[in-house]
C-alpha cells in the first residue's frame, strides 16, 4: 500500500515539473505502464458580420462568441497505457464546451473524453474501449491545432464531436483497421431513448501520404425533444493526402437520411441532408503557411439546422482563406477570413434586420498544445 501511494506521489510530481512521460511498474503487475499529461489552450477573437446582439454566433459551436476575446477550448488530458490496459480522461472548458454540451447534465458538460480500454488478446492488437469516445466522423475535429484551417466547416458541427458507448478495434491487415461502435445515440452521453445505436469506421492507409476513411451510423433518434424522428441512416467518407512536405489536402463528403413519422396520419417521410468540402494548406516558408477551404451544406428539411431567420430549409456555401504562423513547435497563431453565401435568407442581419443570403467571419486565434 505504501509503495502504491509513493508511486502516485512520484507520478504527480514528475508531471507537474515537466509534463514528461512517466514509467512505473504498478504493484503486483509486471507490465510496464506509462502515464502522460497533455494540455491545450485555444484563445480566439471572432467578428461575425451578423453582429448578434447576444454575442452568440448562429450555426456554430466552435469559436461561438462574437466580438470578444475568449477561450474556445482548454483542457488537461491524463492518459494511461500498458500492454493490456489503456485509459484517457480529458475534462474541458471554454465556449465550445458551453455551446456543444448544452444538452448534457451537470458534470457531464465538461467531458471531452473519458474512457477505458482492454486489449482482449495478449498477442493480437484487438481492443475494446468504453466510455466517452472521440468521434470518427468527418475530416475535422474540435482541436483546431491539428486542422488545416482554424475555423470549423459546417460538416463537423452537424455530426457528433463525441460519442458515448463502446468501440471494438479490429486490425484486418497492416494497412486496414475496422472499428465497430455500440452507442447511446447521436452525440449523447446519457441515452435519451431506449434503442442503442450502431456505428463503424473502415480505415485504410496504403502509405504514409494517404489515409482514407469510410464511416456509418444507424440509430433510432426518436425522443421527447424530437418525437417525429425514427431511424437515422448516415454515411461519411473522407481522405487526408500529403503529396509533399509543403502541401496538405483533405476531402470530405457525407449524406444522411432522417426518417420521420407523423403519428396522427401514420405517414413516414425521408429527410435528406448532405455536405461536401475540400481544404488545403501550403507551407511557403519555414513556420508559415496559407490555408483555404471550400464547402457546401444542404439541409432542405431542417434535420440538422433550423434557420434563425424563420425561412424554410437551409443551404449554404462558404470559402475560407487563412494565414498560419508556427511561433514555436507548440504555439500556433492564425488569421482567417470566411465568406458565406446561401440561396435562402438564412443569415441574420446586424441590428435584427431582415434575413440575408450572405455573411462573413473574421477570426484570429492563438493556440498552444503541450
């Protein structure tokens, strides 16, 4: 018991001193284990052309506040790994957490990731992980430091950023992995309806330059908040391609169908939404690069987006141009300008005027990851 307490104290002291890798042998276990501590802070200033009076930017949970300096996301992540067991605990804070976790209760609002995994066979790399897991969907995550552009496209904002459930990892070959998910639902830590949902990811990495992913989701999304919803079918594909050390490219497309049922008339309807986007980053000098993205998002039946202006259906295209400066290996400064255009008046006007078909965003960020 004394040895265990001493080990825990030693780990804490070493992590605080340098956030370095700590190795130790737990009492009664011959496996060598590792504990790592990681940190992340993403500070930003965003100016939305709609100039929302309450300061909340419409349609986005990332960098969601207008005309103020704020923290998009900050976290400390503790990770444990050994030959047979792994675990991650990552509590988070910031405006992203406030906007994206509004439906969760109490302390669940601050969980980016919290899971434990077990290697099922000693000589096979087959794992089962359970808890709050990172999402496999789309080519973008909430961690802006790792993305080609600073802002997030519509694509990741309207699929799960996190999942709650269990994941089975199956290596099919040296280049192909299969991941199977049993889930509480579509971005829900607590299950809001009885049936569990299913997801999958097929990962293909033919070489160091190209990664290709195909993802699926199936679940019954009927709930008190969405009583008309029934089955949801979703398929998502994307690729990451780095042809040279200077050029990085990503391509993404997905489509979904939300089945709805009118209990009074017993009618069922299919409601489709889809998106496509492409992004690039070109490094033109040491530590400096330009980035760009083009996208289109269509949701005519308001499965994911209900326009704030009251018009029926949502569609929008956007184009982004950005400048990135790696101040150090761990610090990234970014500037981005983004223009939105729609066939409908889905964007609010400054001063609560009539809806508009266009909008713009100017944003800067200073991000550290250590």
